[in-house]
């Protein structure tokens, strides 16, 4: 992608996602994802109605007058985005590719994070960790993330969640909030998800296209698997083919639902052709 075109796309995404963050999103994000705990802030003189358990006895003894400790929430979090850049992201039948929707969602979360004074980092993955961006703050950092999402050319077209999850577990030492943004069309990842979710707060955002759940009636078409390059002619008018396709989709989602439920991972399905803000807000309200 040429530099001028890339800059325009980055700016377009920034304008859209920053606007959404300010208008509707940041408050829900703040409520759903708490800081690391409570830290001491200062002391002040005791006032009628204060909790006597908060009295600072050392200061009280020094000044011969009761003082209490004031605490505040440690708001700063480290947020990690695990973003699927595999070949299946190049699919889309509703005027937007899955990869484009994934990029917008990642940008929205990133701007929400920095608005709440959180650090944001990124792991781009296919069937391996493609790129790691160290957690930092600031607009320049977010714009770099968006540029990478728009312009990154993955080395592999396949998908596997095990490697990025292992990288998250081993590479991020302190507990963080992690969003996995993917279509979750991947082999078994039960064990690695269970280990990662024991250490970090993980949320799964499952992006899909309507034609992945319902095979459209288009007659004979040549299908291409973007992850392995295999081509195959498909009779989309066949009742048998449509049922087999539907059964595969339902079974695949049933397996993913089971893994996420067993690991205690909150998740939401986001369709490419529909608004993605409402499903995210509903997810955050449930937390």
C-alpha cells in the first residue's frame, strides 16, 4: 500500500474510532475493566461519618488529632490485543472484509485504552506470532498500531491460537486484560487458553461473515481456501451441501463455545456487516 493511501486509511479509522470512543464507548470500557487494585493516596483530618477503620494511627499520634488514610483505585491497566492476520481475514461478502472489521475493532479498543490511561500492546498472529508491539501509551503509538494492522503482510496464511496464547502467558509477566480478535477458525486451543486465562483476563471477540454461517445459493462456484490455497468447485444450490456446510458451522461454534466456557473467557460474536459497537457494549455490561 502506498504511503499516501495508507495515511488516508489510518486517518479515516482514527476519526471514526476516536469519535465512537468519546461518544459511547469509553465509559463502558472503564466500568468493565478495573484497575489492579486500591493504592494509598494521602491522609486528611478525620471528619464525622468517616470509617474509623481508615484512621492512620501513626499520624494521629504525631499530631494528637485523628487523621484517616485516603485510597484510590489504581486505574492503569496493560491491555494486549491479539489480532488474527491469517488468510481467512481476506474473506467478506457484506462490503467489508473480516480483516477490515478486525482493524476497526482493534483501533476502537486501543483509543479507549489510552483515554483511560492504560498501556496498549499488540500480538499479530497467524499460526505463529508474526509481530509483537510493546505496550505503550499515546496517540502516536495507536497510529503505529493502526498502520501495522492495515499494512502488515503475514509470513503465514494459516491460523493457530496456541502460539499467541503461549506467547501471552510467557511474555507478559504481570496480569493484563487481553482481547483476542479473530474468526476462531483454528485447531484445538483448549490447553493453551486455559493456561493463559488463569494468568490474564481474556476476552474473545469472534468476527464472522454471514456467508460463513449460511451458504448463499449461487449455483456452481469455485471456492478458494485462503489459508492453504486449495480450490474446489461447490454446488451451492445443493440441499445436501448446504446442510453439510451449516452442520460444520454449528459444530465449529459449539466446540469454540465449549472451550471458552470451560476457560471462563467472556466472548461475543460480531458479524462483519452489522454494527460492532452495540455487541461490545452489551458484552462489557455483562462483566
